[in-house]
């Protein structure tokens, strides 16, 4: 006899391309009437379609799926404004991937080694509006956030240099003098010096050598 879900049970979509793990995930919720698995799928596009069709409270999706990965699923749901929350499960625990998942809009990221109780508790917490980061991933994620913040602080002007300022910086890095840069760009020397001054301000440096060093170190000049 099939189990009858409670009225108001949390509706779930489960997505994983490994049949045994998919059945294992479904089984985690099978004996608990507060959950209802409304769809189980094995690829990313099908997961997005299932969320569109069933409007679950939570989608539990594998990171690595055919057609669309878990982060792409989160991004697609966010772009469509669908309210279903996403829990990503993965064998990958590197901090850069975890960061990308949360930046895209995932509400939890769980190692595939997580216990059934952990998975259930996480789904309940996410459905209640919480974001869940397992203790084992917190240190790496914090380090990734700190590293990215430091890189952004180190090169605050990367996205703000105008095309002409970038050209002046590039030619300066090649060793050209201000008059030579002016000749290359068909502008006056005063204009080149003005552009250089703007570059110094945006890179928070005071001279040509420092500007070139910061630009190389931060990847502005590659």
C-alpha cells in the first residue's frame, strides 16, 4: 500500500542521474508523511520542466546532471522567477563550486555522503526559509569569499577603465613613453597624461610602474 502524504506536506522534485542514488534520495522521504515526492527525474532539463509543472516547495538536485547541471538549474529557476527552493547534492566539495552554487541562488549544498536525517533536516530548514551550509564546507566557503573579496579590492577598476584608458595602460605597459602613446593613439600628450592620471586613481597607485604592476598582478593586462 502506498503511503498517503499529510495535508500540506512539503512537495519535492528529486533529480539525479544515478538510478540507485535517485532511489536512495526518494527513499529518504518515503516513510515520512510530511514530505511528498511529486517527481523524480534523471537530467537537468527534466528537472526544470518538473519544477515548472509541479511547483514544488523544494527541488533536491545533483550537481552533475546531463543537459543542465545543478547550478544551471538554479540559474534557470531564478531567471524565470519560480519560487521553488533548490538543495544541491554533490560529490564535489571544492570551495569554488560551493561558492558558485550559493551565488546562483541555491539554498543548501550537501555532500552526497550526508545522512538521510541530514538531508531531511536540510530540506525542512530550506522550506522554512533558511540557507544551510554544512559545517564541513563552511571554512572553505569563507576562504573563497575572502579570497574573492581581496581580489576585487585589489583591482577595483578592472570593470571601470574606459576603452581609451585601457589602451593607454596597455601601451604604457609595453614601455612606450607618453609622447609615443599619443602618437599611437592619434591624441595629444596632455590627453594621454590625463588618461594615465585616471588610471592611477582607479588602480589606487601613484605612478606608471605601480599601475603596470597592479594591472599584471590582477589580470587586467593578460
